[in-house]
C-alpha cells in the first residue's frame, strides 16, 4: 500500500494523498505572515480553556470545571476568561515563528538523514517528527517562558480568594506592568521561572505528540486503504485506487491529532502542573518569591497525592485536542497556501 503520491507502481492498493510540503518548497515570507494571522485566531478561540486549566492547576483543592467557570463569570464576567490575552498574543507570534522554522528545518533534515541510513519510510517519519517536536519546543520556550510567566499571573489575578487563596500577592495593571515588576523584583531570572521544567514538559510532550501523530496518521490511512480495497471471492485483494477528498483529509488529520494529544497530555500533565504553580504561586515566605520544585511537589502530595498533579486534566486534554486539531489542519492548510508557485 502506498501513502503519498502513489509511490509504488506495483502496489495492489494505493491511497493518493498529497505529498508533504517540505521546508525548501515554502515561500518563507508568506508562510510566516499567514501563520501569524491564522494562529492568532486559533489562540483567541481557545484561550478561555487555557485560563480555566491554569486556575484549576493552582487551586489547592479539586474544583470542577463548572464551578470554576461559574465563579469566574460571577466575579469577573466574560472578561475573566481573557485575562492576559493581549500579552499572550504578543508572545505567540514570535514564538510560533521560531517553532515553525525549527519544526520544518529539523523535520526535513532528519527525515532525509534517516532515509539515507536505511530506515523504512514510516520509521523515518516517526523519528523525524519526534526530533522536530523536540527542537521546536526548545526554540519556542526561549520566547514563550517569559510570556507564559506574565500571562499566567494575569490569568489568575482576578480569581476569588475563596477559590484560589494562595495566588501570587503582587498586583499588576497589565502585561507591561507585570513584566517590569517581575524584572525589578527578581531580575531576568524571575521572567524565566520554570524554564527548566518547561523544557522538560514541552520538549518531550512535543516529541511524543509529533511522533504519535505521524504513526496514527499512517495507521488510519492504512486502515482506510484496507477497508476500501476491492476483494475477490476468496477474500484476496485485487486492487483499488482511493483518492480522498479534502473533508476526508481534514477528518483524518483531526482524529490523529486528538489521539496524539491524549497520549501527550497523560504523560506530561504532572510536569505541567508543577510548572504552572512555580510560575504563578508564592513561596511559603509570602511576597513575590517563587517556591522551589521540591516545595511545590510536597504541597501537591499534601493536597491530594498523585491525583493533585492531574487537576485540570480535562480542560488540558480538551484544550490540547482542540488546539492540536485546529493547529494541524490550519498548519497543513498554511503550508499549501505558502508553497512556491512552481
């Protein structure tokens, strides 16, 4: 069975899906300009779920999504779901640019290298996607960690003290004010709170996501190819040629993305909870000082053991699945739009 542009002439069953668009095939300026516009829209649509997930993670007790949402609407209105969005959006554009550049360059180079070594196409694709996910996450965190620290502080600032009593005590009037106060009190180190654990969270998460996505994508197309194959009276395959339409391609991309998000969320959720608390909550001494990793883990164990590390799993899984589905379909669409004319 051939995946791609009908690579094997002697194959009994072929799936004619468009070939991947590699880095050298892209018009870079169009790619980055269109990418900034498309992903800004995606970020705006999914931001409320990120705020809900963040508040659940920093809460000292288990609070349902419904109760947290009701509390936010009662005390802050709809505006509460978009606290820190402007700051987040400002960081999303350069972070996405770094992410996409590192992703495509690594994927193209590692994919070509693994094929030359002698790996199969499926194995080479999984390795290339894992390496690309790892490098792109590490590159993006250089920009994203300071933005994450500032935007997450703003996300939880207006929350009710009955819901999150130990929220950071510093008060901010906006993103620039938060940035300057954190820089003044803690220096550059304050803006990179949780940078190490962010790398430990997002780099493996991206590697797992992209490799799982690659495998799931091929398995689903393989299953579709087997199902659509014509069979003779004895059950043997006599050949078929399946050309999926755009709706089928989007459906397969979305399902693959959701499967990859589920695996990634389950594996990395505890690290994400620790990272969020390091960036948002005060230490035991009060003030604006950050707790240590050890102190954060101890607090989580006291509050509910391993289960406390998985607070906000529902919103995170939903956020990752929706974000990944929209991201991958938008991303593939973006690459098609950005191909060079020839």
